[in-house]
C-alpha cells in the first residue's frame, strides 16, 4: 500500500525547491494533484481494489515530476525545444534515485517497473503494442487522467503562461491546415510535427478527446465543461478567441468528437 500522506509530503518537499511565484511552477503543482484525483476516480470506476487505486493516485502524483526541472532549465513546457518531460522525469526518479524519497517500501520490483513505464509513456502519441494487460491498463489510465485536466489547463491559463519562452515557435495562420483537419476526420490526435500555429495547437488539444479510453474519463470531461468551452472558442468570460473560419473548424471537430463518443459534450 502507498502511504498517501507521506507521498504528498515528499512531492511538496521536492516542488518547494522551485520558485512558486512562477505561474508555470504553481500550475504544474495544481495540475499534478488534479491528475492524481482523476486517476483515483477512473481507477474506482474500473472496480480496482484499494491497493491498485492507491497505486493509480501515486502514478498521477509522479507523472509530471520532470516538468519542474524542465521549466527551471529551459523556461518552457514545449518538449521539442527542451527535453521529453516524461523520459526526463522517469530518469530523475529511477536513474538518479529521486524515487527513494517516496514511500515505496511495500512496492515490488514489478510495481516499480510498471510505475516507470507508465511515466515514460504517458506523453507518447502511441503506446507500444507489446505491453502486458496490466501495464497497458495503467498507461491508458494516466494518459486519460492527464488529458482530462489538460482541457482545464488550456481553458484557464493563457497561451503565454502555458508556452513560456517558446511563443516564437507558433505562427498565427487563420485556420488549421488540411493535414491537421485530416486528423480530426480520422478521429485521432494531431502529431506534434504538423502543428505549426497557435490555433492548430488549440485544436490538437481538443483532439485528445478522441483517445480517451475509459467511459469515466469522458464523463469527467463532460461534467467539467472545459472541453466544451474550448470547442466553442471562448474564454471563461465568454470572450470569443477565434475568427469565423476557426470557429467553423471547431464546430466540425465538436461534431466528430460527439460522433466518436456517442453522446453530446
């Protein structure tokens, strides 16, 4: 069993090393706890026993541990111009020994291997096909929990706060390219290498909805309403963020997501 109190204390002791006045740092602390809670909720929906539910929460707590040092060193969350934050975080934990700060005394080596694999794979476009059933289940779980909270992040934080020093990498074209829209109609996530503009980045975040694996994940996303706001192209104050052509593409995307989910958003 995981001692959640000790795990949270260890996580906060680690993040206290970083500048909490930096909105990017505080955002990642908030994101981490929300993802951990999502992991627990999804695990419970799958009728997992308490030991596995605690493990799911622990996975959520550690999944983005690489983000803090990423921001400190590079000033950005954009992996393509810094480091793969999932690989970086897994290395910090398992190669450099950070995991020893956490209450892992009762975890078997198989459980630690599962934890490392799920952290390394949580941000990948596709999962390896050779994963065993338990590993795939937890990889799907953390990826769903992360995506659901990313909808909140995109809705609540400004583009500049999320991108940091990498603003210059994104152009301002009026609409998404044919390649990006092809992903919409194929009901799949948008590969990083074809996202060139701010709007394409926004649309690609919405496309994460296609790959939510669990019914509970879709229910959480629907109840929270952040995905709906992203697709209507407005901020929390109702201000319209995109032009008419971009809004048309978002409307097309909403129809495709609702078709894929079999329910309204």
